[in-house]
């Protein structure tokens, strides 16, 4: 799965926290800053864990201010 996360998500510990969430959910993936200020998150693993990651990305516990989460590859 590949997801783009938009908002204030750079310089706030977002990639670090996402990496910890990936580990906690036993997913393989990464979070990468993009030039437009968004973050690309890639993840693979159990379908239920992927949904949990999406829920976390869209929820209030992520660092910064997430305005939108868009799945670009399922």
C-alpha cells in the first residue's frame, strides 16, 4: 500500500512516529518526505494491520496536522 499524507507533516516527528507505528503493527514499510511538503508512506503486510495504519494516519494521535490521507496504491 502506498499513501500520501498532506498537511503539516514535516519537521514534527511524523516519519519517526509512523516508523514506530509500522513496527508496532508488524508491517514492512517506510515514510518519506516529498518536495511538496507531503509524506509518502509505503507499507505491506496483514490487511487488518494496514487498515489500522490508515486509521492511525487519519486519527488524532499522529504528530503535526494531517489534512488529508490519500491511498494511491492498494
